[in-house]
């Protein structure tokens, strides 16, 4: 499960929207808690992006792709969470 969360963070940093969505769904199916996916996957990836941004190591087009990946991951997380209800 930790590997999946690390993959989510890594894929998010690379702006890979489809992969982030797939990994979030996979983590939920593995029984991972939504809060953990958010904290250790999505937010961890954004934390790393923030550090790169502060050092001016990330360009605007990358930020747009990363934002799309974050949105995709959040949508997948919301969909999977609603299925539990």
C-alpha cells in the first residue's frame, strides 16, 4: 500500500492525470483509507511540487499538468468514496 501511495505522489509530480486516477482507484480497492490517500499520496506530491516551485525548478505548463492530475485524483477519490456510501 505504501508503494501505491508513493506512486500516486510521484505520478502527480509528473502531471500524469490518468495514472494518478488509476492509482487512487487501486489504493481504494486495496482498502486504503481516503484520508491516507489524500495525505500520503496527493498532498505529499503537491508538497514536493511546492518545494520545486520555490526553487524555480518547475514551469507553468508543468504546473497546469500537475493541477489536472491533482483534480483527476480528487475526482477519483470522491467517486470511490461515494461508492462506499
